[in-house]
C-alpha cells in the first residue's frame, strides 16, 4: 500500500487527515491520499495566483517545450501509469494503456499552440488609431474531474490551461486520485514551475466547494454529473466565474434497416460495454429498425456472450468492475425498476457468482428488451454494463426518440442513406454525432454537450478559447 501526498505550491504534502483508495476489483486498499481541507484549497489557489504571472510571461515556445517534456515522460512511464489507472478505476489494462496515450496526445497537441495563440488588429473607426484584440490567459483555473477517465481528463484540462499561460489547481475524484498525482510527479520532473499545476485531493463537498467559492479563479472547468455541475454553476455565480461543464449523457444508438449490420452490432456492443459502460458518450439506448430487429438482436447477444468479465489486469479481459458500491447499487436499481415495469432481461441482470467476484463491484453484461421510452432506463444515465434495446418503424420516429432526452451529449447513427445522414446532421440535438462508427473523440475536434449535458466544451481550437480572455485595446497616435 502506498501513501501518496498532494502537490501544493510545488511541495508534496500530507493533509491533516487521509482517505483510502480502494481497488474496485477486490476492495483491497491500494493507497492512502490526503483529505485536504478548505484552507488547503485556498492555499493552493493563492500559490497558483502567485505562480501564474511569471508563467504567463514565458514565451509560448518555453511553455510548449515544458509540455513536450511532460508528454515524453508520460510515454516513458506508460506501463506504470496504466497499471495505477487500471487498479484504481477498474478498466481493463489495454483500455488503460489507450487512455494514457489519449491523455499524452493533448500535451503534444496543445504544445503546438506555442506559436499559434493569435489576436487581431482590426480597422479603427477613428483616424490615427489602432485597434487590437489581444488574447490573454484567464489567470487561475480550477479543474474538477470525475473518476471514469482520471488520467486523460487531468491532461485534457492541464494542457490547454498551461499553454495559454494559466495556472491550474486540479481536484480529482475521491475514488481515483492516484493517476492525477502520478501525472503531477511527471509535471514537476518536466519543469512545470511550483504552483503552476497543483493537485489537491479530498471530498468534493469540502475541497471542490472551497475551490469554486474562492474569488480568485476565473474559470471552473468541470467534468462530472449534471447534479454536481448545476450546483457548481450556482456557487460560481456569486463571484461571476466562467463555468465550463462537461456532464452526463444518454446517447441514442440508431440502426436503420439499410445499415451494415455486422459493423452496427459490433460497434453497438463496444459502445455500450467499454469501460464497463462508464463513459459519458456510451451507447445508453439502442433503437433498431423493426425490419432488422430480430437479426440484430441475435447477433448482438452473440457478441455480448464474447465479453470476458474479470480482473482488469488479466489478459483477454474486456469487462472490469463498476468503480464503487453506490455506482453498482444504482445500476441494480435501474435494472430492477425496468423489470418491475415489464421489461425483459435477456441476459445478465445480476452480480456474477463465483469466487473471483466475491469481493469487488461486479455486474454482468445485461441486455434488456420490451422497454418503453418513458421508462427511467430510457431516460436517465445508467452508466453501467446494461443496454436497453427498442424497435422503431421509420427514420422520423428514430430521430424523435433520439431527441426525446434532457441530455444532448452524443448520438450514433448507422445507415448508408445520405439523405438520412444529412437530416441527422441537421436535426440531432447533440454536441457529438458518430455516423457509421464507434465512440472516440479527436483531440482537435470539439467535445461539448448540448441541453443539460453541458456548457462550453473541451479540445481543439474552440476548447482552447475557454482558457483565454480577450482584451480590446484602442491606441491613438499623432502624426
Ligand atoms: P460527480 O459529479 O459525482 O463528481 C465529479 C467531481 O465533482 C468529483 O471530483 C467530485 O469530488 C466533485 N464534487 C462533488 N461535489 C462537489 C461540490 N459540491 N463542489 C465541487 N466539486 C464537487 O461525477 P462522477 O460520478 O465522478 O462522474 C460521472 C459523471 O461524469 C457521469 O454523469 C458522466 O457522464 C460524467 N462525465 C462526463 C464527461 C464529458 O466529457 N461530458 C466525461 C466523463 C464523465
């Protein structure tokens, strides 16, 4: 068992108390981390404010070089980082290795903006005047992240924040703080100055709350649940901060009768069950055209039967445990309510038996039919290895069902009909649309939710804008 410290003002510290981090596959204690206080949070912010100005006065290339060194260190330490991640979150090792690569790619990508953050010189309305619009860092940024991608999300926030000249105080989730702490060690080694990147661990209601309340930060970039996001938004309003919210989803997966069935089946299974169904863009509800529904279901069940549930570090495993007990119980509750409402559980619907699964937070891959659109399982984010499948009659109905949600993060469509594709591009109420392909964002795209899935977004040049503010300068000269 390791005892981790947190990083504040470039110093590794214990807190007044500590909390345990459990391995969700066996409930053994992996490590302890500090349970920081509100006062620790305020100190981290004060240190960030002190460090931010000198950091912003480095040239973009100097900051970019530090990000490039950090990226190289992430690469060199990939096996260790992936193992820590897999053990604290429960994802199979190959997925953890993929996540490390994904996270590293933001460091490399945003390092390229070292010479590319640009302002404007625009025509002045008055004679002998210059009018400039100058990009500047927002100052101190607070990043608050969930447990499902604790490594990638650390770097998704850190890379754009730092290249833009900000200082970042990051608070990882209480269940998965180790990945961020490991990355902070590498940041230090890469030369990120003290205070420019801090990682503070502890309870959301204590540390997170204090970070959001503190008047100094100008941007809160949050990834997590809608409930917490709404709360953060309200608290941040008191000090008029910019709030960027990346929240939950209920992605529909529509399969039309002209789709490539094999590809649709395999993609639908992957899109539901990767990371044990715990991804914001997961296939949360599958709609299949009635003409192909029987064939689709038969093949879907065959593919689900191939999933291998087990220890995330074992080779060949494709499905790990849920991250914690409340999350497991939540999934059980959704399935029970659906069953009581008349749904049919075709496979799964319970915790697996056997010695391997005696401890840990396991749930069998579960396929449910006979569902209605008004059921909770079709409306609320389940975030587990459970897929409800429903038939529909025509494309219009498919679109209506897909848009019938308070969420608007992602959607999937399988069809070869160009008219339907273009209508989906026009009419789907989501921030991310996958057509004839599975999940997975590109670093230079834009990842943001519509409706109650979010405000603002991450990645690419649009994501970077959130970490900048613009100053308009009017200059009069004589001559
Ligand atoms: P959560 O909202 O419970 O926790 C997220 C973070 O908020 C944690 O670090 C937590 O400690 C902190 N927090 C809790 N209370 C707080 C408070 N009062 N003030 C400040 N911070 C507080 O979410 P979760 O269960 O960790 O994550 C799962 C959710 O995240 C799902 O809904 C998922 O869809 C969403 N998610 C969204 C994206 C996206 O990009 N849209 C990506 C990953 C996860």
